[in-house]
C-alpha cells in the first residue's frame, strides 16, 4: 500500500516537473522569437528645437545713427509691407534739401535767359554777316566803277599826250587830263582800301560775337552742371531722409521690439524690431552629428514636444522631416520638420516656442540592440588601451 502511494506521488511529481519544464521552454521559445523577430523603434532626440515660420523673421536694424522722433513699435502688432515703424531725426537733411531745391529753381531761369541771349547773338551774327556781305559787295562795285573811270582817265591822258606831242592839243588840256587820271586812280585806291577795311571790320565783329557766344555757351554748360549737381544732391538727401524712416520689410507681425522713447538715440546697426512673416509654422531642431548624419532623412515621422506644455497633459504634435542639413555648424546638424496641425490640441502654436523633437530613425530586433551594446562595451577597453599606449 505504501509503495503504491509512493509510486503515485513520484509519477505526479515527474509529470509536474515535465509540465514546468515545458512551460519554461515555451517561455524561452516565445522570448527568443521576440528577441530575434520583434522590431523595436529607435529614436533620435534633438538637443534643442523650436517653432519657426516657414519664412525667416526679418530683422529691422537702424541704417544710420540718430535721434528717435516717432515710433510705432508694439509687440504683436500686425504690419503691412512699407509701414513706417520708426522715424529718426532728419531736420538737417530737410534743410539742406530745401536749400538745394531753391538753388535748383534759381538756376533754371538763369539758363533760360542765357539761351535766349545765345539765340539773340546768333540772330545778330547772321544779320551782321548779311549786312557785311551787302556792304562789301557794294564797296567792291564802287571800286570796280572807280577802276573803270581811272582806266578811262588814263587813256584820255595818254591820248592828250600823243596829241600834245604832235602839237594838236594845248598844254592845259594835257595837264587837266593827267590830273583827272591821277584823281581817278586815287579814288579807285581809296575804294579798294575801303573794301579791305570793311572786310577786316566784319571779321573783327564776327570774332567778337563768336567769343561772346562761346562765353554764353560756357555759362550754360556750367549752370547745367550746377543744376545736375543740385538735382543729384536733392536725390541723395531724399534718400538720406528715407533711410531715417524705417519701414516694415514685409507683411507680418512684430515678434520682437526694442524699448524706444521719443528723444532716445540709436546707433547704426542697432536691432530695433523683427517682423515675423505670415505663413505656415515649421519645427527646426538641432541634433548632434552622430545621431543625425546618415540616420535622419526626409520623410521620416517625428513627434514634437513643447516646453511649458507637459506631454502627459497636452500630448505631442506629429511632424515629418522635410529637410536635413548636409553640413555641421557649431557642432550641430539642422533639421527642418513640417508640423501636422491637430485640431484637438489646445497648445497655442506660435513662432519661437521651444521644445524637443524625437525622430524615429529605424526599427531593429532586440538582439541587434544587445549586439550593438556588447560591441560598444568591447570597443571601450580597446580604445582605452590605445590611448594609454599613445600616452606612453
């Protein structure tokens, strides 16, 4: 009886051990299958992240130093392109521009008067040339007439001389003929000299008029240059005045403003405001190079968690990688992500909110993770020993 009971107990114990062993083997098999076949998501976490507009905020800087005479800066104010934001003192430029305007307006009548004088001188020169030609032609005609009379008188005197030689004329007639011939020659010579004098006088007068015309033209050129200089100065002063009127570079909202008061002085290059353009928000994250290079690619899904809004209470926002920088700057890799709006989220999305981004870079089996961890552990002593040898 006792032996039968003992055998029964032994059989039950063996059956229990077998079942326990089978259960353990089943658990190990299931764990092994999960360890090898399961996939675990790996995430790269950014060092910093922030929300930005898809277009970068445009700073408004003082182009020149000056005293503030008007300011229209208000944080969050909606502005349109070319709206005046700040006005700097431009009273000196206004006065200088007024002086140049007055000078410019005074030069125009002077130039017009000179051009009228030039036209009158040119007309007088043309008339003088015509009158001189007429007078010279008239004098030349009288000279030709006198030469003809002189030749005729000379021929008569020669005729009287031949007649006197033959005693056919009186001595008195010969003397009269010779005197008339000499008078005619003298008259012809006088007229010849008059023609020469008229021509010389005309040339002198024409030269004087040409000199006056050249002087008038030089005055017009000089005043024209002064007028051009004055106009250029007016344009420059207008530009200087406009530089002292700081305009909004684009439509948007003022996301940053400086505390300015009427009468305060700003330096050249001082940042006075920043206009945040209207558009879609995007997330910009900075990753360490090992976690980003060759691991983060456009199209990967991500989650954005914002500081000040605990994800356990507000949740996170879905995002997608849109661009990845190919170069490292300041030890970080820039990654841009498009944020997918969530109508149920109560987070007020706005430019500048900081946070962090998690990007799913791959899905691997737990066995791969263990092997990687083991590889890192094995690599550390080797690296340490190499460092010791280099130190030695």
